[in-house]
C-alpha cells in the first residue's frame, strides 16, 4: 500500500515519481525552531529510518551524542540542502534539512583527538515536538 502521508512540519508538495526530491527553499527549520525541541532531551529525537538506526549503532552513538551532533549542525554546521525523504518504500514522507558537521573526538587507535565529519539529515515532526533523524553517518 502506498502512503503519501507527510509527517514533517514542512508540508509542501511531494515530488512526482522519478523527479528530484530536492526542495529549493531552505533551510526549512531554523535554529530557533530546533534548539527548544532539543532542550527537551533525547526523548525528543526519533531515529526514523532503518539505515539511520543501523548507522547510529555502527558508530556507537548514544542519545547524548545525537543531541550534541544536532545542536552542532544547526549552530555551526554547513547546510547541504533540503529534500524529501521517504521512511520506506510506500511509507510516510518528511521534508528534511541536511548538514555536514565536524566534531572533535578522541580516537583511541591514534591516541589523539581528531576532527570527524558527520552528515546529519533531520525533520521536525508535524506537531513540532520531535525531531525525526533521517540520516547520521
């Protein structure tokens, strides 16, 4: 069953099948919109796609890491564009903002701190109280 339901606060027109998923306006969600949601803590973040769940597990990121990465993204990350994302084939859609963000992390094998770049893609849920984390790698 195909579900053309939009679960993000931004609810523009979905792309026709085969067309670009890019959204020319952007960022869709301002710092002033995102930070209060993150202030509610990790309960305000939902890893929304199977790939995102898998990537977060592979990177051993915990709830606090996700909060920090999202805050860094909207405060100082490099905006990469906005696009429509589908949770799964035939599933609901969310209009997302994507950022590249750099975080300094201790790398045990190198025995030093190194800058690690992450790609973060998220949407604010329709009710405005949660962030749907679409991609984190």
